[in-house]
């Protein structure tokens, strides 16, 4: 019988990298735990990520809508109220005589304006006070008056030169409007006192009030004019509007013709001939109104362009806008179309809709303004056109109110925005919770597999020991 040799080879449960040494690590715990945690987390992460992307897209789309509405609302302001819409313009036939501006309170008409004299401020020049500004003028107290207002300057040994006195006058906090300047000529230094206020009542007076005589050479007033020469007299403007005489302490006149401010620039020729008057014309400011209405049309078209992608669907790419079918967007668009296409009670059966004044809708939803038609409407029925836009039920006023309500606190867009922000915060919280859960799972798995690793390492050591023992046994031979 032939002898057969049988060798038993133990099966190692250790990894190939650790099988060579008994008691070595069997499992790469960190790698295994990382893979298991990643596999557990992936589907949950995917759900949160998908929801977050959807909410972020909605927030962005809503932001675009709100911004577009706010920009469009700016174009409504100049035509949303009668005061803003009823702009007036004042024109002059001679800018050298006067210029004018008109508010919405003014009434259209033409007026002849004659200007006899302009308002001016008084200026007085002293006689020579020494050779230059350092000349001493004396000491004491000067009282300077401008009309009914006055102030005092104490002249002491520290400020008793011509230049120092001028500085003291200018720096006085009580000074009602007198400026002092030193002009040095070939005959010496002169103190020049000028009023900053025009008008006959704003005359300059200078008196010495300390009872002394040191500053007598600087005094000036009624019955005492020898010390100064009047270079410019204090006087009112004298003018007439349509033959009605007026006077004004200022050359800017806002109390003569309701809603009109005149700025007098020069005088007219005396008499009744050519150049004896200049014409003021007050009329509706059609140019500004046209500009404002065109801005409204352009603003609406920009709004349409901005929000169209939000609710559109591209059949070629199969891509839908982020607010396609959204009730908020649809409702807002319907409200705006209702205001644009509605008929307004303007008191005119001819001019009571946007189309009737030249604003029509294109196939893409944008608007077009026919300026010729609007000009004709403004000429024929300015009140009706104003009412169409700016009355309580007018197009601009209605749109302005609706947008304000939508954007305001508690409005549809405001509520929707708050809801989306809450959803975004909730998803952030879910991510935080998932992070905590995965951290705990990693700790648990690490502990479990570390224990298993210890067990397997122990088994591997036992396996190696048994292998050695089996190898040491005598071989068993059999005979055939």
C-alpha cells in the first residue's frame, strides 16, 4: 500500500495585507465606515439637494419678479396722480427780461410783463482810512443795522485796524447779512459794506453806541452820509403783469401770479412801444407729459421682457420657466392686463382707454405709443387724458396701487417670499440634522467594526497557531 501524504491548510480570515502577521488588522475600519455612511447618506442628500435647488430657483425667480415690478412702478409715479400728470410750462419771449417756471397749480394764459427796475442790495464805500488795511481806526462800539435787524462789534486795541474791523464784522454770529471788505486804491484803504439782501427796506446804517468819538469816521445813516459814498442803493423791483403794478424786495417773485415763479433779469423800455414788455406764456407741458407716458410704455415693456422667461416653456429644449403655471404670476399678469385694457370713466366717450390715446398692444404683449394720436388727445381733451391715467380708477393709479399691495407687507409676493425663505431654512435644518445623524452612525459603525476587527485578528492568531501545530504532526502513510 502506497503512503499518501495529507496536509491541512487553514483558511485565513485576515486581509492579504495583514495575514502575514498574526494579530494584525483584518478590516480597514475607516474605509469601510466611510463607504457605509456615504451609501446611507446619498439618497437623503439627493432629496434635500433637489428640494433646495427647487426652492432656490423659486426665490431667485420671485426676486426677479419683485425687482421688475418695482422698476416698472417708478415709471408710474409721474402719471399716477393729477398733480404729477398735469405738468405746466412757462415760456418767456425775452430771457434777458425774465425767466419763469410754472407748477401744476398755474393756469394757462399769456401775460405782458414790464420791468421798470430790478431789486438790488445796498453797498456803501467809506472815504480813505489810511494808506492800507493796517491803519488804526480807533476803539469803541459800532452798531451795524440791516433793515430792522442789527448787531454790535466791540473795537478794542486788538482789532482796531481797518482789516481787523472788517474781519470782526464778517465773523459776528449775529450779523444779519452785511459783508465787509477792504479795498485799497491809489488814495488809500476803503471799508466797503455790502448787503446780502435786496429790497428797499434792507438799507445799511452804522452808529457809534458807546458815547465816544473814536469811531465817528465810520458811522453812516439818515442825515449822516458824509463818511460813505452809496455805490448801490437798496431798492425793490418794480414791474407790472398785464398792466397791474407790483413791487418785490427780491428779483425772484412767486406771489404775483398763482403757480408761477418769475426771475427778473433786466428792465424793459419805458412807454408802450417795441421792447416795452416781454410776454409770459403758461401752457400745458405736453413735452413732459409725452416723455412721462413714453417712459410708462417703455417701463411696461421692460417688465414684460423681464418676467416672460419666468412663465414660459421652450418646446425646442423642453425647458420650463421657474414660475410656469404659478398662480402668483398668473394672477398678477391678469390684474395688470385688466388695468391696461379696461375702460375708464373720463367724462369723454372718445378718450377713455389706452387705445383711444394711442397706446396699443403688440402680439408679444408689449405696448406701442402713437405719439401723434396722444398729442391730438392732449390738445382736444387734456382733462380726459389726465383722468384716464391719474384718477383713482385711472390706469397708472390702479397699477400703482396694485403693485404697492403686491410688494407691501402682507401682500401676495411678500407672503410667498416669506414662505420660500422658511422652506429654505427648514432644508438647512434638515441638512444639519442629517450631518448629526451621520456623525452618530459613523461613531456606531466604527465601534462595531473595531470590535469585529479585534475578534477577527484573534481568530487569525488562532488559525496561525493551529497551522503550526498541524505542520508539526507526523505524516500519516498508507499502503496500497
